[in-house]
C-alpha cells in the first residue's frame, strides 16, 4: 500500500514543460532589466572617470610647463622628450593616460583659447559637442 502512494506522489512531484518555460521567460526578463541598469551605471562611471582623468592630465601638463617654461606642443611630448625641451624631467604621462576611458584621445590645443592650454574630454562619443555622457568637459570649467 505505501509503495503505491509513494509512486503516485513521485509522479506528481515534477515540473511541467509550461512551468519550466514560464520560469525561463521570467529569468530572461529580469536578466534584461539588470543588464540595462548595469550598462547605464558603467557609462556613468566611465564619464566620471574621464572627468577625473582630465584633471590629472591637466596637472601633468602643468608639471611639464613648470620644468620647461611652456606647456607641450602636443600631448605626446608628455611621454617622449621633444627636441626643444631642455629641462625635460619626464616621462610625465604614460600613453594610456592620454586616452579617455572609452579609448578616445583627449582634445588638446596649445596655445589655448581659455588659458595657456586647452584640454578637452569629449565624452562617450569622442567627438566635439553632445549631451549626456557625450557632453564635452574642458580644463577651464
């Protein structure tokens, strides 16, 4: 008698195909929402890191200018000694310091329109102009 009841309970204990499909669909929906939210936070973090990197790179340019009298003609001069830098004490920056968190080069202009030099972080799109995480930030702001 107990064996018959055990078999009946065991037959009813499994999941149906419909129940399994419902769970898989729910997991997919939750996963899509989580991935979307994490993606937004990654972009926000990269944008904040780019603004911080702009400040740090600006300080490295100023260190170069203190040693050599003027800011570098181009950002690459922070890593390799140019021929006109008699008191070069570098390298002032690594090649990776010259690219933003998205891998785009910083904008640089010497002489600058807003000071002795202009350093620009172009944001996510790496191009002048834009809104949101593609908004430009300059060292003069």
